[in-house]
C-alpha cells in the first residue's frame, strides 16, 4: 500500500506529465503552423511519450492499491519567439521534471517504500535521455543560427524520429 504522501505526490506527477504532454502538443502545433513538419513531428512524439509517462504512474498507483485523482490540466503557451526559444523552454522543462522525479525518489526513501524506489529508477534513467536529446538539438540550433539550409536539414533529421513506448519494454531510449 502506498503512503498517503506518496499517493498525493505521484498523483501530482501524473498531472504534471499530462501537462507536459499538452505543452509539447502545443509546440507541435506551433511548428506545424510555421511550416516545419519535422520539428512538429518531433514534438508530437514528445507529446506521445509524456502521455505514456503519465499512464505508467497512473497504473502504478492503482497497482499499489492507491486512488488516482484526475486533476484539471493548466493552460500552456501557444506562441514562441524563435525555434531556439522553444527548445530552450523544453530543456528547462525537462530539468524541472528531473528535479520533481528526484524529489519523488527522496520521498520514497524517507517513506522506506522500496517498490516505489524501484519504479522510479526507470524515470531517473529516462530523464538522463530526455535532457541529453534536447541539449543536442539546442546545441545544433545554436550552431545553425538563422541559416535556412541548416534549419531545413535539421527539420528533415527530426522527421525521422520514431515513437516507441519504452514504458512497456523497460528499456530507456
Ligand atoms: Fe515525462 Fe519528459 O518527462
């Protein structure tokens, strides 16, 4: 059985993962509107991944005999100044997610909940991937600056991203 504190914190994280999904869906719509289908596709996969994260926590709460409280999703931004500003916000957002996951892990340790510690290990590893992936794009965008061909080439590259529900495989990618 989950402690009441962990049940509440994981419920809040479910909401935060769904909020993240909304944010990335909004970024996808923004890129589609700019005529950048590869960037839009990359963000759409990001949206799909966040949904699987929320569902992984959702299933875990139920599996441990807890109650999921579905909460309203807060509004997200819909416009950005530049491509780089979208990815800088993405990077800051993922860093915030990492801090939240680490806090959850601290709570699980304090509550002596070994099962939750084990479940969170997947998310801890996932955040390493998430931050590294976004940082690589931020670095490329800084290099490319406003070069049209560079943006075109990056758009083509991001279009090749494939969605894999790695919450099912247990392997982070
Ligand atoms: Fe669910 Fe991007 O962290």
